[in-house]
């Protein structure tokens, strides 16, 4: 099996505990275990991360950019979803 026949895996790295995983690139690998090892070798050579995710690219389901109005615009009329009607305490960050 050549490298061109291997599936593509998307790689996500969490740089520190408590932070989100961020997409950092892709690798080709024949299976999940090797994809994880290759992702570690390529994207965390300098100990940049504490956690890795690998996901086969053909398993990712994404919305169509042309469907933006149906997916996202209706939420704009639901003002109760945003904390704008009361003052948040100073101790609360990132809202």
C-alpha cells in the first residue's frame, strides 16, 4: 500500500489543559494508531501539546456555506440567549 492510498487524517492539538483543541494540519496514515503517532511526530516535536485528536477527513460532516441563512440567521432573533439584560459580576470572565 502506497502513501497515496492511505486515508487523510485531520490533526487537532490542545496546547494546555483547559484550552480547546485547535486544527493544526493533516497526515496520511493507514490506521488511527499510526495517524496518532505521525501527528505526534509532525505537530508536537517541541512539546507544544498535552493532547492530540486525529479524525479521518472523510468522516467529518460540515455544513454548506450556502446554507448559512438557514443555520445561523434564525438565532439572531433569540436575544434571550445573550446575557445582555443583567450585569455580570467582575469575577466572571469570558462571557
